[in-house]
């Protein structure tokens, strides 16, 4: 009895199908973007920099235990945003000073920061402190800036800065995009994010 030959399967198109599937998954798959703290690396410093008044600097130190020291005083993390807000919005410059802040609502203490455009928050961390402590601090400082930016944005344009800024960044803003960007830039100029990692004092690191 003759052996029956099994029918052959034509696999010539399998490579094409695999290629099409590969293209499909490449097109439809979303890749999560890395998230982190948006900061520019320090540029080469000027050998003869313009001196910054001590009253315009708010020093915050993170020690090895992860404690936060504001002006050398141990401070709970949940109090730092309010301290930063008060410092940034102080508006201590005289009314005839070029940096006088007519929109500030702070105490106008002449011994504290002159204006938001001069108020610098200097972070100094022990090298052995946890990175999570640094992130917590950054979040509290961002909270202070967002409160102030939202306040001014509401006063000038009737919306929260953080809401519209997020929509613009995510490409979801449905209004006049150029106008929104101009207004957001104006708010950022009123309250610029002045946070530095430069050391203000010599410490045991």
C-alpha cells in the first residue's frame, strides 16, 4: 500500500504577518516617560558674581537623619511650604526700589526678601541623607510657588495657573494656545522658581 503524502502548509507569508504584527505593536504601544525633578544643571559660575543679600536667601539644610533645618532650626516638613511662601511673598523692598513688589501680600519685613524676583531658596543636603527627603522638600517648595502663582493667575486672568499649565504641557488646552502661553509666562516672571543647590554655609558632609 503506498504511503500517503501529507499536504504541505504554505508558510511563505508568515514572515510578512510577523512583520505586520511587529509594526502594529510598535505603533499602538505607549511608553511611559521618565519623571523627575525639572532642574537645570549649574552652569560655569562667574569668577566675580554679583553678591546676593543674605536676607534674600532662605537656607534649608537636610541632615543625615533626614531632618530639615530652616535657618538652622529643625522644622517639620509640613511647615516648610508656609515658611517658603512667606519668604517669597514678603516684598520687603522700599517703594522707590527697582525691585519693589506691588503685587506681594506679605509682611513687607525689611529684614526678609526684597521681592519674589530676588528671593532665593538654597538647599544644602548631607551626602548621606535619603533622596526621598530631598524630593519631599522639593514638593513642599513647589507647593508654595504654585499657591502664589495660582493666586496671581486668578487675580489677573481668572484661572488657576497649575490647571492651565498642565493642560498646555499635555497638549489638552482647547483655547487660544499662544495667549495662554503668554499669560503663563507672565505669571512665571512674577514668581520665578529660584531654587539652588549651592551651599550657603560650610557643613560636615
